[in-house]
């Protein structure tokens, strides 16, 4: 009887260890890159944010009952005409004062009212005094405030009014364009599609834009509204970072696995000789 030969199919115990070490190293690298990116982002945000919120001044309701009532009567008349004669053109023009009254009195604008007041309407844009709270580093439980003059571009898309920030003139320092691109548009009416008051109006409107010194809400039969809100730049920055991390992970993991398998094959080849 011949003596038994070593099993050629026996796997090296080191191959699995090497693969696990490579995967753990890649995971630590990705986590480290994410932490470094977070720290760098926090440092950049610190440059243009402040510790105190800028006061947002809106008109008081008390003492302005007459113009407020007149504004709401105009809004109600516009709604009635819009629903009664959808086959006709209807237009509502709102001034800077009208918009500030709406901010202070309309529940649908409560969140926006806490952050801005309208300063001017010009060049197709809404210029506002703006103050927005931004979280500090995770775990720090602190807030910073972006105090600036914000320029909004209004559009009407997906049955809602969209306000996209195009420019931020911060009082402390310039705001990076990459940061502005990550701010999603304010969507007014997105949660009121089935509301008995706002829903029918949102279904009928076809446009929202600044013309001269007025914000125009318009219904024109046959006018095509925007298909989607222009927030591609909001998603693109995140997707670029995600793609880099995923591709980096796959490349490093594939390289590590390749060398681990190559080492394992050499060990098996040595054992069979």
C-alpha cells in the first residue's frame, strides 16, 4: 500500500484571513474618507455661518387687518374664477407687500416664514432676507445660522410652486456654489394636492413667475407646465461622491481579492509538488 498523499484540494487557511483583512481595510478606508469629508465640509460651512440667527422682520397682523382682508378677498375671487371658468385665462399678481402678508398669515407658508422675508421682486427673481439654521457636527448638538440675502427663482412644476435658491450673499463670507447646489428647492403645495381648498387651485395653475415687480400666478388653457422641478444639481453632487466611494471600494476590494486568490493558488501549487 502506498502512503497517502496530501489532499490537493485542501484550501490554505490564510486565504480567507487575507480576504477578511482586505475587506476590513477597505471598510476602514471608506469610513475614514467619510469622516474626513464631513470634517472638511464642517470647516467650510463654519466660514459663512454665524452663531446667532438674523431677525426676520415681517409685517404684524395687528393694525394691518384692512390690507390683509383685501388680499384674501382677491385670493378667494381668483380661486372662484379659476374653478368656475377653467377654459379661460386667469392671472393673479402679487406684490412684495402681498407676499410678506401671506408669509405672516398663511399656515402653508409657516416654515418659509421662519426663514425669510421678501425684500424685492426683480429680474424674474425673488430677493429675500434669509436666515436658516444648520446643524453642527454630529453629536455636538449645536446650531449655526446662514444669514444672507437669498435669491429665489420661482417656477410651477408638478402641481406645486417651487422656489430654488440661485444665490446666497452671506453677511459673513461668500457661500460656495457647491453648497448652494445641495439646497433642495422649497416646494409649496406638494402636501396639499388633495386639500379641499388648495388642491383644486394647484390642479388648475399652469405657471408661476416674476414679471416686473410682481409675482404672477397664471392659468392659461393649453399652457404646458414644467415636467419636473429643476433640482438635478441637488442630486448630482451627492451622486458624484457616492460613485467615487463605490468605485474606490470595488477597485480596492477586487485588487485585494485578486492578490489573496493568487497567494492561495501559489500555496496549493507548492503543496502538490
